[in-house]
C-alpha cells in the first residue's frame, strides 16, 4: 500500500522503513541511527509508541 502523505496523524503513529523520508524523520525525531531504528522496528513492530518504549531501555 502506498504511503498517503495527507494522512499525517496516522503517519505519526506508524514507522515505515520503506520510505526514505520517514526513516530520516524518525531517526532525527528519536535521536537514533538508521540501524537502531531498524532494530527497534524489527523487535516491536511499526508502532511509534512501542518503538519509543523499546529505545528507552
């Protein structure tokens, strides 16, 4: 499914590793590297809330 950039509220709740601009946004927003973001998403899924919790550990 294509990413609909007009649905920003949903985009803030989910992290897509398939879109370069989203990876760039989330790495900056969370203060992590691309590798750390990929690891976190792999461990807990695409939920931004769960990724934040995982990265706090």
